[in-house]
C-alpha cells in the first residue's frame, strides 16, 4: 500500500508551469482546465502584451501556449520577442486558421509546434509533453556540454602542470648531462652556457618560434657532450694533438649524437650535436655537409661558438675584442658560416653579447674576481 501511495504522490507533485495566452477567456479557461487536470500549473494572459509583461516581471514558465491571431501584439510578434529573451522556453502556437503555410511560418519563427482549433485534450497533452521533453533534453545537453567543458578545462590544467613538471625534469636532465661533462673538462661549463645564450639570442633575432629555439638551445648546451667518450689523455693533452689523436677527438660529434638520440626529448637536439662542426661550404666534419644540409640550429651555433672562442682567454692567447670576432666571422661568411646567420649576427648590438657573457660568468664564477679569472 505504501508503494502505491508513493506512486500516487509522485504523480501529484507540482509540475511544470505553463503560460496560456489567448484573447478569448473561454478558450483560456478550457485549455487551463485541461492542463491543470494533468497536474500542470497554469497562468493566463489575455493578450500578447500582457504575456510579455508577465514574462518580463521575472516569473518563469517552462512552456507557453499562445493564440496566433490577437489584437495589439499577435502570436508571431510575441513569439519573436520571447525567443530573444527566453530562448529556453518552447512556444506552441494555437490557431483556428487551417492554412498550413501559417503554421509553417510560426515554426520558422521559432515555435516548437502548433495546434489547430478545436483540439482534443489528449492531443493538447501529447503536444505539451513533447515540447517539455524537448526542452528538458536541450537543457540536459547544455548541462552536459558545460560539464564536458569544465572537465576539459580541468584536464587541460592537469596536462599543463604535467608538462611543466616534465619540462623541469628535462632541465634537470640537461644539468646532469652538463655536470657530467664538467667533470671531464673544467672549461666546458662556462663555454657551453655562453655559447647557448649567444645561439638563443641569434635564433630569436631570426624570428624562430619558441619551440624551435628551445631545441636549438639544448643542442648548443650539449654540443660537446661526446667528449665524455674521448680519453682524458687526448682531451686534456697540453701539447698539440697528433693526426691520430685529432681523428679520435673529431669522433666526439658522432659519439654525442649516439648518446642523445636515445633520449626522446633530445632527439632533435642530437642532430645539432652531430653537425655542429660542419662548415657551410662542406669543408667541416664529420660528414662534409654543406649549405642547407646542415640544420639551421647548427649553423647558428657555429657563429656563436666562434664568437665565444675569439672573445675568451685561451692557454695560447688572450681574449680578443668583439670587433675582432665580428671581422673574422664576416670574413668567413659563405665558407665556414651561413651568410644569413652572419648578417643576423652583424645586425645585433655588441652589448647584447657582452651583457650575456657578464651575466653567465657572474653565475659560474661568483667567488672569483674578474682579475683573478683573467690571470688564471
């Protein structure tokens, strides 16, 4: 018995609110009575203007049944006004005009359906149920889309954080690789960081996208990583290398490539490591590549590497001026260097590279004075 009462209570619950609009009171009363007997809540309006005032007062309705032919504001006019302001409320037009074109015009203007007078109770209720079900499905679909968008936004944020964590781990990997090389060659750290900064500055001047600049920076920073596989006796030899030792030393390009290509996020950078000693005219090593056969990152690096080499102290000579480096790089445009990269380098103020050098040296040698570094 309790179960049967529960079912009865379920059907007796207050249902959707319907606005009945018709300029004939008798019609309004009959329609409202039919709907009320089916547990719908009804409000009546005797004109289009009265219906509009009710809607704009803030009172909400899930459905509007409106007569088509009314004085003042007719059914089509009311339909147009309500669809703009209350797009979620379906409208069913009621008409005594048995002309299909009139009904189709109402639907084209946004009506959900139409009823021809006179109509039976079941016909009215069936039309109302379809209209309300259509509204419910539309609202559920919108809510579902909103939920999907919120979920997508949350997942996007999760992905962003995951990528940021991954990027930090990449940075730690690079630092670890660089640190391993520093243990082999004490001069590498300052050179690698400076040449990376110089390379990035030129790559940005060329207008390359951030993603490509990042790849080039990795290749520049790790360009000498293959020296880890070179015997210390050759790598640290103070005297001139023999032809056989030069051959072994030149293997560092290929050995570095072999190391890095096994790391997915360094695969593109590995190509720069492999080709960083190639010359634009094909006289470099290890594969005598020329022109565009050499990756752009390696061509940019080549200029940055020479700039740092000329303007840094070496055991056999003191650092030369930036102007001397400019002249040498300009002289080798088209032979050792890509002319486009050289033109880009020459268009950049000297202060850019001097400031980068000072900033990097200050990070690497914070405990030493400039005098101590130059004399050492």
